[in-house]
């Protein structure tokens, strides 16, 4: 029994996995017979994005009718959404394949198919695709001819160049139903031509999504990326149990003995152990994911009790950081990363005098022919912000 957790949290952790082993069945019966707070449980699994997974495992234990119905509706809504998302992914892959652009399916859909083994169990809200950096702008522009539009127009073509070099993806695309993130790389803070991102293309597998054939990350690379993605969220003050379930299910259902060797090699060669191993340790401890002892040797995890307490404290909230925490000082963070005065000057110029397309979207200008007059409005706002600092 895990100490420091309320019984409702223990129940959630035991049931938010694809394999509920016989070793926890007795404790589950004891927890359920102890009249848990079902409203808390329903709220917690919703906030943490694991309603569908929890629903499938709680069914044999007959939760109260109103909780059962709420979870059932969430489960079937998720299944319907995921079926439609897979159809849209198949369409997008075919569109890009016609341009000879290789597409890697990331995150939700790939995890649902290969880590969870069931399209209904992994909740997701958008589509995440990876393309080679040389194809990114071409794919982005072509998707805009296929029904998608940027949710946020980039300030200028220089900002697009900087997003490709320093960010992970261009601004989200939206077609009225689905949001799509087009990635050029997996790790933030790395150049697209870094050794890690060059090696990605050596660790991919083929997979069929409806009528389209795409690429997915190999199990070892999937585990690395899932943990690094989780670490990025934690760095922004975000917490969701769903992301730890992803890590646990990749380890449980995809990793073979040979994959663990490649996994450890990737961590060692690209100095990723600090970002990856603490989260893998938590997934193993709280969700029972099988991790070989040699992957996380004794003493590698600093302050494990503090780490576990952090997990417990955040579990009840499904914590989300305020938007300004995530995007605060976006301009200055990019400015500091850029090398050379020419790149910094172009970044600043594009921010102060962005493109016509950006101005029309940002300021809802009623007479497009006079958009340039709004530059004075923009300059005044920037000046006020500088004074406020």
C-alpha cells in the first residue's frame, strides 16, 4: 500500500493502467468497499485526462450508477473523437505523401495504437505530426490549401525561420474541427540539425492508419520522447496523470529487452538521463510499469521521497499553469537564443512591424487596405509595455 495517498488516489492509480494484476485485486476490493468519495474520483480522472482508461477497469467493480453513466459517456465520446481523428490523420498523411513528405505520427494517436493497444483508451485533443525540417514550410503551406489555417499567424517570415530553428513546431493549424501541430523536432532547445534530431530518422517504424501508411517512433525513442515531453510540461508547472500513464504503457507494452539497451544508450549519448529517469521512476513506482533494475540503478534518483511527494501533491489537481507562465517573455527568450546581431535585428523588426497577414488577424482591422495605420497602435502598446516593465 502506498503511504501518503488517500484511498481514492490509490484506487485511481491501480485502475489507470492497461493491465490490472491479481496482486492488487484484494486491495481494490478493500478500497471500493470502504465507500470512497466517488465525486472526487470522477473529478480527478477527468482533470487528469484518464476517464476512458479508468472506466474500462472500474466496470467489474460496479461503481454507483450516476458515476458509471458519467464515465460511460466520457468513454464513448472519446472513442468517437478518436475514430474521427484517425480518419483525419489518414487524410493528412495522404495529402503530404502526395508531395513525397514523410510523416511521423506523434503522441496521442501513436500511443493509443501501440502503447495502449486500444483506440478508445487514450484521450487526446489534437493531431501531432513530425516532418523533416527541410519539408516543414512546404507541408505547413500545403495544409493551408487543404482546409487548415494558422490559429496564430507568425509575425514575419523571420519568425518562421526562428521557430523552425529554435522551437518544436510552427503555430497550430485549425480546420474548424481539428487542431494540428506540425513539428520539425522532438526536443526544445536543440537545433534541428543537432545529432539527436539527425538520428531520429534512423529509429522509425512503419504503421498503417486507416488507408495511409505513416511512420512512428521506435519503442526506445518513443519512451525517450514521452518522458522528455512530460518533463517539458513539468517545467511549465503542468501535471497530468495521463502523461505518466503514457510512459507506463510504453514501458509495459512496447519495450522489449533489446529496446532497453538502445534506450539507455540514447540517454547516455545525448545527456537526457536527468530529464527522463525521474519521470520513468515515478511511472514505475505509482503505475507498476516494468523497468529493469539496470536502467535506474540505486542512487541515480536524487531525493526519491521528495519526488514522490511532488507527484502525490499534484495528482488531485491535474495542475495547469496560467497561460502567461507558459508564454511569458516569449520575445526575449527567443531573442537571447539567437546568434548574431543580424538575426536579433530581424527578429526585433519582425516583432515591431509584423506582416500584413498577422496584423489583419491580430487586430481585426475593418478596412484591410489601411492596415498600416494600425502599426502606430502597435507601437504605442509596445511602448506602454516597456514602461510597465
